[in-house]
C-alpha cells in the first residue's frame, strides 16, 4: 500500500528501511522500529512510514488486533485502530 502527494509518501515499512529509520528517528537502542516491523510480518499490525523527499519523517502503527496497552485506549475498540504514531 502506498499513498503520496507533493513529495510525501506513506507506505508500509520494509526491512530495508530499518537502518534509515533508526538514523533519522532514533529509538535509542530499544529496537522499536524492528519490533513494529515484526508485528507487521506476523499479520498483527501494519507499520506505516511517512517519507518526505526520500527522508523518513513519521510513522504509525495500525493494530489489527486492538490495543496492547490500557494507556493507549480509554475504552475497548472494535476493528482497526491507531495504536501509536510518531512525527519528527
């Protein structure tokens, strides 16, 4: 899945993106980008990345199984929800 306009491209993360994501949006050794990509590979979620003129500028996770943490939701949700989003 891809969507883009005026130099902005939003697409599913790929394993080849991990190094560049870590350089531009550092997780300080937590491996968060790789963990979110692993959730995507398991079918549990879709990890979207936003690129502006070839540089990563944001990311978001769509969880297909609901929220994993009560801190991300005030009430149980049905279906597809944004579990996390980041912008730099």
